[in-house]
C-alpha cells in the first residue's frame, strides 16, 4: 500500500542528503562488480573516526542484526546468554533457537529498571550478556558506565551493548572497548543516518571478540557502501534530523498524555504507549497507520510507535483520538 | 452447517462508565441509577457483523436481550430457545445453556465478563468449546478473545476447522477489585478454538513457533527428566502442572494439590493437613507451581493449601516455578498473598521461572 504511514520499524522519516543518494546511484552503475576492498577499508576508517576508536576494532556488516546473530552463534556454546525482556525481537528469537541456556530478565513497568544485582548473581558462570541500550521497545537507558564496568570486571563475562539508537540518547560505551577486551558495541547506520534501505551495521569489537570475526568479511553491496561512505564522511546532517525527531517525540508524547494515555520517557526515536485498548494496533492499521503491537511478545496493551514527520505524527494523533472517542463511548 | 449457541449477559460491563467495577450481585441496580448504559449490544453487534462464514451457521439464541434482540438485523439463520424474565440472572444463563446443549450446539459464543465466564463454566465444563467475547468492566480470564472482532475471527476459524486449547476462567472477587485489590483464583478451564494471537492471555506470537500446549509439554518433559526420585514433589493446580503428571502417566487434580514421589502418586487433592503429614515423612521436598495468568499469583490465590506453614517448611529455595513463555512474559511481576507477612517478605524479590527446557525468566515477586 502506497499511502501507509510506517511508524512500526523505527526508521528515520527523512531522506538523507542528495549527495548520499547520488552516491548510492553511482554504486548502481557498477552493478556487475563486487565492491572494491579498498573502499571497504575506507568505510572502516571513516566509522572508526566517527566512533573515536581504532580501525582494527571495526567490523562491517549488512545491518547490525547479522552481527548480533553471529555473536550468539559463536559465543553461546559454552556460555549462558543473559538478555532482558523485552528486547530487540530478532535477537531474542535467534537466542531462543540456538543457545544452550537463556536467562531473560523481565523489565517491570512503570520504571523498567534493570537491577544490576541480578546480572552480577547470574554471571557466576561463563556468560554472554546482550543488552540493547537504549532498550527497544521501552526507549530507556538500561545500563550506565558504572554498571557496565561492574559487569566487565568479571572476565568470564562477555558484554555486548546494542547501540542502535545511541545517536538519539547520547550515551555510548564505544570508548570503553579499548580498555575492556570483553566488551563489544553493535551499531547501525539504519536509524539516525536514515539509511535503513542500505543496511549497514558495524561492530566495535573488543579484543576477545576479534579472533572470532577474523573470517567474517562482509562484501557490502556497492550502492550501500558508497552511500554509507558519503554519509559518514560528513555526518552533520543527522544532527538536524535527530533534533527534529526529539522535538516531535516530546510534542507527540505530550499530546498522547493529554488524551489520557500512558506514555513512557524515551531516549530514542520511538515511544512506548500503554492504551488499555487491546485492538488499538489493529484499529490503527485499518486507518493506514502501522505501529508495533507488543502484546504478542510482552505485556498486553502496549504499543511502540516510531516518530514520523510532523504530518504523519498529526495523522497518527488524530487517529488515536478518534479510536479513543469511539471506545470510550462504548464503555 | 454448524450449530452455534449465542448467549449475552445484558448487564455485563455496565459499571465501567459510572466508575463501578463489575456488576455481580446487586451492584448493577446501582449502576442503572447512576445512568449506566449497556455495552453488550454494541459488542454483540460488532461480533455478528464481523463473522464471515455467516451462511455456514445455524444460530441458537436466547430470547430478548440475552441474544435475539441483536441477531434480527443480521442475515443469519437462527432459532430461539428457552424463556427469560425481564430481569435476568446467572441462573437464566446456566439454564438456557443447558437447553442449548440438549439441542446439540457444537460451539457456544457468549458475551460478558469474568462472572459470565464462571456461569458458562458451570454449565458447559469441557463438553463443547466456547468463544468468549469480552464485555466486562475488566476482563481477566484468558478464555476471552482480545476484542469482539477477534472473537468473530475465532468463530470463523472454528467453522473452517481448528484444534482446541484450554484457557483459564478466573474467579475475581469483585468486592476486592472495587477496593483496588486484585483478588482472584482459578475457577476452571474452558475449551476454546486455538487461535492464540486472538486470545487474551494465551496470545503468543505465531513466530515464536510453539503453541502454549507444546511449551507446557516441553516444560513438563524437562521437569520430569530432572526430577529427583528421592524428592517429594508437591504439584499445585493448573494445566501446566497437569502436563507434568501427564508426562509421568499419572492423574492430576486440576484445581488441587497432588504429591508425587519416586514416579508414584502419594497424595491426591491434598489439604494443608495432608501436605504437612507428607512433609514430615519425606526429607527432600519441592513445591512446583505456576502463576495464574493475568495477575501472576503463585501463592495465596487458587492454592490456599500451600499455607504459610507449608511454605516455611519447604523453603524458598525448594520452590520451582514453571509456566509457558506466552503466559509468563505477559506478567509484569509475580504476586504472593499468603496471609503471613513474614512469608510474603521471604518470597519477595527476584526469582526464576522455567519457561522452556533451556529458558528461564527472572521475575520480581511482589507482595
Ligand atoms: C535495538 C536494535 N538493534 C538492532 C536493530 C537492527 O538494526 P539493523 O537495521 O542495523 O539490522 C534494531 C532495529 O530496529 C534495533 O531496534
């Protein structure tokens, strides 16, 4: 459907600058060729500079999702895996299938706090801790540097922090990778950079992870590679888009609260909303608006809504209002 | 053609708009005085308007506002059964369902809340499957569909052919609920068409692969494989625990506490006394329980036999909690209310729940 409003995948609603799109087009004109390894090295260098780490720690991938899967496949054989619930769904699914022992820590509303003591007591045997920070779908920062350090002090523990939304939250542990060999940070250009269609992810890998990734070499599609190079070379455009998104986040959040809905503080480009209308996601879909219904994976009555453009958000708000009006009339 | 019964509790859900919680007993008169409107007509009409396979249905309906009144405007073949007075009651619901069953219905669709579900359970038991359309103030039992529209889809699925699953009927104490206390216990199980994503608490993403029946079986296998023969196992109520005894080829009291030792049943539908006697006899002991869907109670509701004294003697470390992932992940926490503050405190804090053979959830226990 052409007119669908997509607020279900936490994408950036704005196109990247013209130069980035033109770079992708340039890639398409060489469609018969693999990417040039030199260009891949260039991108690694650009990402290293952008992240403030050394190039040797950067691993490229087609999206960050394959990196998380690879980590689970390689490191869960002799380790138990600890995650929070809810968490980025595909990663959880992968863990469910492959790991020998999975511990999930249930986050409890309304605070969704992660108790450091649980992780400490669970990591008494070799463990792989995977945490999305900020967490998807609560939008909350779950661990701070102190907590990360405590986890990392245990050398039997590997910590993987998924920082898909760090540009929105401003919180990163990338600079700790140098000092802590048992830390890796997973990142993506799909979100803040607005390059979801290019699918570029990267790992900032601590020493303990590097060996396992020595043969993991992603030949990125040319158009993705060139657009990413162009984007990371001058990432100033993302600042404006992030600012717009945050402004919309606060505005939409406020309006939803005025409608009597429960909205949780977010450090990302999406909002977690509790509605008391079990069918709300479906009713929004009927109105052409896609959101993520969390009742299938977690607690009932919760939906996750990405921030779109001002216009899209307004359509979402008025649709919500309409749904609430009809529901309240019936009760 | 399928013969399907439809029964509506016309007063369910009326308290909501006027701030009352539930309409059990005489409360609904108070609701009327406060200007409450009935919501069941809207829900019932929604249900009927969304059913696709209307030509495949022979409806059997109760007269007047218990059914007939809403059916007429739809193009569905129907037959009337029974008689109802002006002011309807639970007794009417049970009686008319009885007549419908005698008339050979294959599925019962009912519109109401937790109270209605209890009346339906009394009349239907496990004779035929039901589809529960939520129309209460707050509907907790997992038998319910998520909405009237979802219920219509479940009816369609039934007509097109689907397997069945058991879902909980909860006994909500409305007086307690009015005081903002959540007090409920397990009342029984009804059979429902197994369309997980459309059911309230059984909702489990189809991409998760397993139905709740499968995962109960997997948990049971895991528990039995790791069961120490020399340990007395006290099994609480519920289908999750029944899956364990099923796996061992033993019977289970669905709503009671049974005990197994060395692959044998050594206690059936035990009360506190019976449990205490067994605890004296056996050195190593464990309690295995599952949380109630929706509210997460592990002790204090539905298994009063596990008294503070019993829990003290067994010890927190010997309590095993099991539950299908689809049920457990939908709980914000586990709850206890044993009536003994010290025991409640002892049980509080984080505890692990076995949700699969290689998967555990860390949950907070609150009192
Ligand atoms: C927490 C988190 N991690 C990873 C991803 C996937 O990122 P990518 O698109 O780079 O695979 C997402 C996307 O929604 C996410 O929310």
